C-alpha cells in the first residue's frame, strides 16, 4: 500500500506477475449452463420431429366431444319435454257427455257470501272459494253453462252477445239483467261492492256468467286495468296468487274473459301458466278480440280449455246507429261461418240498443245463443 502511494504520478501499475496458487481452477459456469439448456431443447425438437408424438409416449384415450347424444338421458328427456311444451298444437278433442246444468236446488251459499254455486265445484283458499273440477269430473264450465234454446238454428245465423263491465254500477247492472234476454251472457268485473247481489240476480234471470280478469296492456301503468292486474315478467306463482284472488270475488261463472291485456296475452311464458290453470279447473276462456297478438287460441287448445274469440266489438262507437250497424256485421259473420260472438259494454245506450234489436230476432233470421254454445 505504501509503495502505491509513493509511486510517481502517471506511471502505470505493474501487473501482478505472481503465479496463481495450484489447485484453484476457474470454470465458465454460465457458458456450460447455456450449453446444457441448448442440448435439452435440441433433443426435444428432434424427438417431436422424429417420433411425431407430442405426449412423449404417455398413455392417452380419445373421447368424442363433438356429440352429446346419449350423454345425459335425464337432461335429454327434460329437454324433449320442454320442446314438446313449447310447441303448442291442438290435440283432438275427446267427446264429453254434456253435464246436467245446476238447478236451483243444487245451489248453495258458501262461506264468504258466494251464492248460487255448487259446493262440490268449489275449493277453499285463503282468499275464498274458487272453482274446481268435482271429484266426479264435472267442470264448472259444464255445470254453470246455460243450455241453448230449443229454437231450431237451421238456416239461421247463430250469434252470441256478451256484456262486459257489469257489477261496478249496481243500478246499471240490474237494468241490464232486467232488459236483456236470458241468452245474453254477462261478464262481471271483480271490483263491485255489491257483487253477491248483482251476480245472484243475473243467475236468477237465467244469464250465464264470466269473470273479467285484468291483464297487462302495452301502455301499463299509464293504462291501469285495476288492482291485482296480472303482469308480464313475473314469477308464475305471483300471477296465480292474483288469479286466485280474482276468482274468489264471486262464483257460478263458466270461465274468464280478458280486460285489456295485449302485452300479457302475447307472452306465452306469462299467459301459459294461467291458461294451464283454467284447464286444470275446468273453466273456459273468451278472448275479447282486441289484440291480434293474443296467443289465447293456441294456449287454450293445448290445455283443452273451452274457447272462442269475439268477432265484433259492438259499441266501439257508442251510439245507437253504429251499434245497429255493428250488429248487422255480426250477423253477416255468423252467416258466413258457424257462428259469431259480439262483445258490448254496459253503457245504457248499448244495453237499450241490444234489447231492442233482440226483440226483432225473428225478422232478422237470427238465433241468439249463450256464448258457451260457441266455445269449443
């Protein structure tokens, strides 16, 4: 160290010429590692090229994954069942012996105030009694339907007329019951405060009844059909709970008719469970004809629900002249086919016009029948 400090500036340091100690050999380890790695890679490539087996001889098995046929028979069966249920086709109807309509002696008053119903055709729920098929297989549709009159229909136009919106105004409802002939069918809204009284009066006068069910329209909630409206995109149970509440408002009806519902009746996922429930309970369904998108014909056929679609809204223009013209159109449709159904609201002018028209049926060569007669 002292020599280095005392050396003249600028003079190069002399190299250490002392010999290295024997036994200490320095190896180029990095170069050797890279060489070995290169040999491994070259060997792998040569093996793949020459042997053509990327798995290196490992045992393997081929499994066909392009087809799932037979892979899960249970899932396949479920899928087939769903496919069958999604394809709505009408099955041939089994001939049914018409049931004997209920007589006054058969009718009773159920707990909750429902009058004019058959006890064996009622099922008790938390909301009250609702219709069901009896233990003997009798349906509410058959039991509460009004038999067609004995008047011959040969060469005559067969028409049915249904008055809707009854039960909300007691005086107006009783006026319709008294003025209209018994073969006019009547649809009651589920919200009237005096339903037991007005429904009983209609049944006593010989009219057959339907229940109006509020269904979701396209402009809901701007147009609100009323409490307990059945809505789309809801769990089926939620809509069925609402349906049970509606069906328990009164008894003795042959089936349901929609109140609005263009959106709901166009949705098979929402409307399907409701129609299935009607089939299970032996009820019919009348489509008011207000929406061409309604799936009611297909769903009713697949669930064996007695069904018909209305042909003419008779008081779209609620004045005597237009109503009479609509009645003429209804008769023309009936003459061209096997019958026609007209729907009319409970407005005073509508009731009076139909009552006057019905008194001249013989001159019009028309037979008026209950709507159940045209429900297939």
